[in-house]
C-alpha cells in the first residue's frame, strides 16, 4: 500500500497545497502524520480513515479545517495536537483506542466543536458515559449522533460544508431541470416537424391521386373515337334539316286535309244546287 506522502501528492494532482479545500487519504498506510503540512491553509475537510495512525503528533496547524475523519485508527491519546484547528466543528474518533474521559480533556480548547463521535471506543463502556462527556465538553451539541435529550441528529444540523455541498447539488439539479425543459422544447419542435412532414406527405399523396385520376380519365377518352369539331357541327346541321323537313311535312299534310275537307264540303253543296236547278 502507498504511504501518506505519496497519497498526498497523488491527491494534489499538480495543484498547489494552498488551493486545496478537501483531501481524502483513506486507507493509505502510516502510523503517524507525514507529508501533511501547514501549506494546506485553506483545507476544510480532511479524511484519514483506516490509515493505521497510533498518534497525532506532527498534526499541522490548519486554521480553516472544519471536518476531520479519524475513525478506525489506533489513536489512544495526543488530542492536544489538534489545537491548531480552531474552526473544527466535527471530529470522528470512532473505532480508536480511547479508554477514559481524561483523554478527551484537550478537546475543551476547541471552541467550535459541536459534533463528536466516539462510537466503538472503550470509553463508551463507562457508567454514565454520555452525561459525563457532555459535562466535560459543555459546548458539544451531538455525541455519537444524538443530543443531550437523546434526540437523533437532524440533517438540517449538518456542518457548513455539507450544507454547501447540498446547495451545489441543488444548483446542479436546477440546471438539469432547465436542460430537461430545453430538451422537452426540442422534442416538441421535433414533433411539430414530424406533423408537418406527415401533412406534406398526405398532400403529396392526394395530389398524386388526383393527377392519376385525371390522367386515367384522359386515357379513357383517348381510347374512344377521335373528336373532330367539324363533324359535330355537321351532325347538328343535319338534325336541324330533318326537323325542318318534318315540320314542313306536317304542314303539307294539314293543308291536304283541309283541301280534302273543302272538296268534300263542296260536293254536297253542288248537289243541292243541281237539284234546285232541276
């Protein structure tokens, strides 16, 4: 496993120490602090979980450190080496070798300390352990995740760093929602375009259908006799002549009837005149 110094260089990623605000050195192997210097003057969050530390000797002054994770190490004393961290509000010492209340006395000089975790340390087996720790550290708000009234810690009471992370998360969430709206708008536009395409396709189909029908009609007409305007006019004139002949024939017949009737009428008259002459 890598040692602490190599891990620090890795975590820096070429950045200067004074620009780093968060440093995770979990699971690197070291019995004491090494490579961590006062150059990390803006450091706010430091995690040293399961490193194998037996002492805090050499812990640097970190004036802006607020949260320190030291769980699952082998620390039994030396908490006075944290006095160079006046803004420390959260300290996790769970799973270490702290056995008595006297070991906790140096923590009185950390005025900002509000949250202490000693879970799975031998000191928790002492009689009236919680009451005695709260008496020793009267500025403490939470011990092992519970307040003096045994009420569990609320999420609203997390330290400033966690709140900052939450705000950043909310900001990211709002950006995502805006992206979703933009994507939604884009989707709507795509749908509109699709609808327009469908309308155009439908119009195209109907135009093709009309043109097909018209073409079919023309083809059917073309299959019949050729149309010549002159012939149609001749037919009309012939029809008119026939009508005139029929009309003249009818008038002649009527005249003939009239004459015949006159003759027939005259014959009796003539007979009558002959008889009178006789």
